[in-house]
């Protein structure tokens, strides 16, 4: 019995931290934070369903939906670039400092990001509409100039979340981001429907909510560290070149990484128009449902990967790699099985659903891209927080160039479905390249017979449910009974291997 308990404890250590240095109490806290963060994300997704599938289509025109989506996605992209990799720098090296030097390192990062947020956010608050016009997004200046506050708030939130993750406290930031902001959107959209707000006023509230949440999360994270901030100055420890190299690669990696998730919106707005982006936003929201699970896992594991690379603990790295691959793939397959057979039912809930019919095949393609991406586990977090971050950057650069080229080719041919096909192709090439790099360098790979078994169960369940298409209540019930039965059989067959 004692030996069995030792094996269980070692497995938890290998999955969530270092065997040699992480006590069981810390592991427990870490697991709880992932669960709470995922719960906050899922609660936010439920609010997002209300917003994106009902309230927004009821309240806004396709053009207004496209403008909102453009500001949101462009804000994320610019904020990630403007952070200069400082949030990643903190996660990567914070464990190497203690005492006064830890306070100095934290202070330099915080004040650096605050300065950049003020500069970039202020500039875009004035010239946001000019930037939009240069990207062929044609709309009135007021709503587009809210881009500045969205960028500043996103920057503060990203740094706050990174600092909080190093303290294994990610649940509150995720709650404020996913539940707080979406609840504010529900209330402000109801005010818009009641004619208490115009669209420009609604966009301003949306932007100010981002800024408020970012500020609160950063303050919360700094308080968690229990470190008094001091005046920024050089650490003078010979680390400048190392930090500059890591930050420089972080800037480039941020551009490439966020381009993966935002370039489709930019190119649809430019090549087809903001109305098409409004339709695509519905498909992207439904197809990205599973991201509510991955984000907290990714954020929580990043500092752990950094520590394990520093310790040279390849055994733990390999186990995390395989475990995240199995769990994340299971989540993506579950989402595909539940959503695809029920697409007609889901779209029937949207006000005036005929406007969004073109989004249906895009949902299927985005979900397929998520299955591909998730099946490779946390390979991106492993590479970006270890010695191969520059190799990862090279792969990302080639991938983003390919995405741009594919979108220019496929969007005119397939419309917004071209963006979905681009994601499928891009994530396949991207993950195969990363997996090959980890195998070549470290002989690490995540796959086993369990992946094939999960694919088989998902294929049987999805095809069986699709055979029961129909709009009657009995058909809806029977279809989902088939899905539930398949999921139950898969769980009881594979639960000990996940």
C-alpha cells in the first residue's frame, strides 16, 4: 500500500511539477487552481453563448459585430507585441531571484509594462481609426478609437496573469476576465437594446471594462508576491544579454503566436469585409469553445515547464507532454461530437439565423483544427519555456507566412470557409514540426494507442449521431442519447489511461 501511494504521489509530481522540489501541498494547490481556472472559463463560455449566439445578433448589425470583433482581436495582437515579451521573461526567470533582487526584478517588469501600456494605449486612443483605415476597415472613428483602452487593459491583464501563475493563483484572474467582462457585456448590451446607449457608448464601456479588469488583476498579482515595488534600475548581474535575447525572441514569438489566432479576422475584414467578419465571429466562438479548458492549463504549466527545464527533469517533461496530449485531445473530440451533430439546433437559437448559415462549415473546420492542435499536447509551452525557444520561433515564423499566403489564396475561393481550411492546414504543419523538434532533440513524443482508441470512439459517436438528423424533439433526444452513450463507453474504457 505504501508503495502504491508513493507511485501516485510521484505521478502527480511528474504531471504538475518537480518530483524533487514540489511538496504535495503545493501540487494540490496547483491542481485546484487549474480546476478553478477551467471552471471560470467554462462559466465565461456559458455567458459567451448568451452574448454571441443570442444577445449580440439580436442587438447589432453584422457590420457592428464585425467592428467589435476587429477591435477585440486587434487589441489582443497589439497588446501581445507591445508587452515586449516581458510577461514571458518574468515567468521564465522569476524563480532565480529572491529577497531584494526579486523585488527589483518584479519592479522593473511591472513599471516597464505600465509605461508601454500608457504609451501604446494613449496613442491608439487617438489614432485607432487611422490604423483601421490603413487595414481597409472602414467605419466611424469613435468605436475604433476604443482600441487604445482595450490594448492597455489586455497588456495589464497578461502581465498580472503571468505573475499570478508564478504564485499558483490563476483562478481569480480567469474569473474576472471570463465572467466579469462577459457579464458587463450582457448588461451593457441590454442597455443598448433599451436605447440607453448608442453603439459608440457600448464600445467605450467594453474598452473601459477591459482596462478596469487588467488593472485589478495586476494589482492582485503584485499583492500575491508580497513584494514592495521599488524604483526601476539595472540588476547588474550580467543577465542583460540573456534577457534581451529571450525578450527579443519573445516579441517575435508573440507576433507569430497571436497571428495564429488573429490574422484570420484581420484578413477577412480586409479581403471580404467587416460584415463577413461578423458572420465569422459566430463560427469562431462556437469552434473555440474548447479553448476554455486549454487556457488555464497552458498558463499554469508554463512556469512549471520553465522550472523542469532548469532542473533537467526530462522524465517529468515527458509525462506532462503525454498526459496533456491525451486529456486535451479528449476535450477537443468531446466538443466535436457534441457540437457538430447539433449545429442546426444551435444555429436555430440565433435571432435571424439565416444571416449566419455560412458559418456552419467554418465551425466544423475550426473544431477539426482544435483536435489536431490539442492532440499534440502542451508542446508549445514546453518549447517556449525551455532551451529551444529560438527553434520554436523559426517554426512559428514559417507557419504565419504560410497562413497569410493560404488566406490570400483560399478566402477568395471559399469565402470565410477559407479561413477554416487555413487553420486545419496550418495547425497540422505547425504541430508536426514542433513534435519532430522535440523528438529529434529530446526523444520525447506524446502518442500511444489511447489516441487511436479515442479517435475511433469519436468517429463512431459522431457518425451515429449524424445519421439521426432531424428537427423533431424525439430526434434531438435520440441523437444526444447516442452521443452520451458513446462518451460513457469511451470514459469507462479509457479512464485509467487518460
